[in-house]
């Protein structure tokens, strides 16, 4: 598999230094990609870079994932108008361990193969530097003129887009990142750095530093920054980032994000975020054209990436949860949902608080759903809905207008799901 050709048809190449493809064809090459450990989970914005590493390893080359423990303490100014809040070492180490677990789902770290992936942390070699050592040995590798010419620096210093200048700390960022490349080049024979298009300036600083210091060969390759068809930033929802860790974004919500992308985006994303072949993707694109209402692209994209990030079991559970709202789910399906997924499925559904004592005493549903919880405006409306077969409790039809509530109705010991007609849901929170 030719790495560059693979990335080209997937739409994953923005810029590449001359000679990169020739280097990869000449020999097994080591490349690295940096990840700032600013949280204890990656989000889907990181996945483009991670998939680049995955394709790199599948092409027979050796990937290195670099956790930016040192650079993470400073914060990359690229694309930022405000300086970041700094992170301490214990937090960085915790974040590193969590990120490694996630990366293991994409990369082979544990085999005996010569191209097994490695994880490194630049804090491990940067922490020994004194300030004097740094400015003497690293600062001399590159001129201020060269650093000032980078777009990310120019924009901040000129005050473009509301930027408020740049501290010396942030100005040194590209020196630090550049030195990472120098260090890995000297110690791991690393000749290629991968990254997003916004990293081009930092990456080429590294290639220049290697050339100046040792005259060695070094290459750069970046992928485009992913946007949505409407031009908005990829990977954000109204509630924030879409995370890979299920404690921040449940597998159900994760699946829904991919299922709900537009047709145009689905065709683009399935190339970037899956390992499906060109032929498989072309087949799905044709299916989409013939029957767009069936959304085969979105379904396959959501399936592949949810299984890759989470598991087959999580995917199956998320599909079952989806069927509760959009399919013919049973009360058993409902009972099998954990609380987090249950609340994800019914997010935004009107809620009413009812007392446990009222449920224990066997209150009539007609009283409960008209007086305590205003699901119906009147008892007459309630009875009419029951007679028409339109009322369900926990996905079970209510056939008796005089039926009473009971504790065995409780889901996760505190919820009762009321369904009025086909699409109107209400949640009773029992306290």
C-alpha cells in the first residue's frame, strides 16, 4: 500500500515537502504526529491525525504518537487569539495514560513487528533543559526573522481577528516543537512529521532546524482542516466537543453524531475516518445515489467508527437505543438501557417530577397524568387516548383507563416513560 496515494484519494493531503513520496518508497520510514494532552480524552477533531498514523502503519511504516507534555504546558498559539491556561505535570501524566488507551484501538503498539507504534512524551527530554541550555543549544538553530515569518505568529502580533499579542512563552512554541523533530530525528531516525494544515509553520521549522544542525533529511506532510459542508467547524455540537471517552460522550450520542451528518459530509468523512477500501466506498456512494432516504453512507460510517472507537457491543447497544425512539422497541429493550444511555436517548423530552409515595400508594394513571404531571389537559383527553390505543407506559400499551401506577414501572429505579401517540414522549422523574 502506497501511503501518499492512499491519502490522496481519501482527500487527506494539504501540503507535502518535496521528496516525501520518494523517501517513503525508498525505505521503511518513521514518522510522528504530536498530540497536546490538554484533556484526558481525544475528541473527533484529533481523529484525522490518528487515522493518518493508522494508514502510515498499514503501509508498512513506523508511527510515533508524541504526547506534547512539554508543549502542552505552553499551548500552541496556532489558530488561537487567546493564550491557553497552563497544565501541571500530574494532570499531564494522567491525560497521557488515558490517550494511550484510546490510541491502542487504532495503532498496534504491542507486536514484535519492526513497525510497531511507539508513544513518546516530549516532557521526558525537555524537562532536563535549563533555560540557558535551551537558548544556547536550541535557540541558535533558527533566526527570529524565520520565526516571525510564520502566519500563526504574524496574525497574533498584528492583532488580526481580535488577537491580543503573543507572550514570549508562546513565541518559543515553534522552537520547542521544532526541537521535538530534531530529537526524534537523532534518537529514533524519524524523518517525517505529520499534522494538520495549521501546523505547517511549526513542522517546517523542525525540518529547517534538522537541516541547519546536521544537514539531515527531514520531511513534512499535512492534512486539510476538516470542515462541514456549511463551512462550520467540524466536531462540535451545541453541547461541545464529541469525545472518544464514553464518560464525556456516550456511544449512543457518538453514533447519532455520525448518523446525522449531511450526504455531502458523509461521502467525505467515510474516506477520512474509516479504513474501508476505495471500491467499498464507491459502492456505498452509488447506493446513496440510488436510495438517499436509506442513508447507507451515514449508517456504514457510523457503524465503522463507533466499533473502532468503542466496541461492537457498544454499537449494538446504541442501535437498540436508537430503535426505542425510531423503531418498534419493546419494554425489555427499555429496561436493558443503562441510565446514561437512557438519558441520552430522551434528552430534551419534557420531564415531570412525581413523588415515590404517590406511585407506592397506587395512584390512578388518570390522576397521575392529568393533575401531578400535566401530560393530558383533562381526564377526558386521557380516556380518549387510551380508548384509541395511543397511550403507552414504558413501551407497553395502556388498555385500561382505570389502571394504577406501581413501583415495578420504574426504570433505573427512578423513571417512568410515557408515550402519547407515536412521537410524543414524557419522562416522569420519581423522587
